[in-house]
C-alpha cells in the first residue's frame, strides 16, 4: 500500500461532493469520522473541505483495495467494525458486489484549526 502523493491521477469529482450524507456529516463534525472512501478521487492533499461552516484539511489521498480494509479503517469511517461498514456501503449501493480486488480512493482528513 502506497501513501505517496506525487503520482495521483486527475480528480474525478470535486471536494464539495466528498461527504454529502447527513449521517456522515454528523460523524465528521463529532470527530468520529476521519476518512472517507470513494470510487474516484475527490480531493488533493492540502485541499479544504467545509461542512456546516467548519473546515477540514485533506491530509492523505491514496488507493486501497477493499480486501485490505481493516476494523481500524472502518473505525476511521465512523463504524464499529469492518462488517458494519461493509453492510452500510452495500445498502447504499444495491447490487454492488464487495470484491476484495476492487480499489477505492481513501481521503483522510482532520479539522483545520482556526488561527
């Protein structure tokens, strides 16, 4: 697994679409969600995401296969376990198979401290 940022492909969407579900926004604002996985790249490292007036900076963007996901990864998404995260994703995307080799883009972020 690589965490290098120097060879990222072009973004496929914009950062304002990174986190749109009300439940996920609440998890981010509560500090329970510090990463989100998408099938495309929505942000560059250093980019700022604003949710309900609060700013979060994207720290890392990297590719990961679903088979590499751990319970720790699921917790960074705001879930108790990998199984809970998997069921949530599959309920959001009916008919989508959970393929271990399928790759997703991980976006890790943290609150931006206002100076």
